[in-house]
C-alpha cells in the first residue's frame, strides 16, 4: 500500500523545496514547478489521445483480416461437420452389407 506523506507547509503557506521527497502518485506535480503542471497535463493528454488513435487505426486495419479468419473458420467447421456426418454413415453401410 502506498504511504502518502503530506508535505509540511511553512509559515507563509508555501510547499517545501523540490529537494524534499514526497511519496505518492501525484508527487511529480507537487514537487515540480507549478507552471510545468499544465504543460505536463497537456502533454499527457496528447500522448494518451495519440495512443487511442493508434489503437483505433490498428483495429480498423485488422478488422477485414479478422473477418476473413472468421469466415474461414466457419467454412472449416462446415466441412468438418460434413465429413463427420459421412464417417458416421460408414458403419451403417457396413452393417447393411452383412
């Protein structure tokens, strides 16, 4: 479990210097320059949006191939089912000849 330590606040209400270690997921924003936070958030949003766009493009590109595989699997299943039906009829044909 993460231990989050709140930084102590000096008399004027300022957060201590960036040299102090702060544990927790938001420590980069707390310890850094306050002006850098909006830029970091903007960068992260652009990176995340770029990742989402890349995944969407990959999914769109893969869709026709996946559809063809599905159709091939359905054809193979039908052929196997037909062959299984034919093989089931062989013992009946043999028993009729006896």
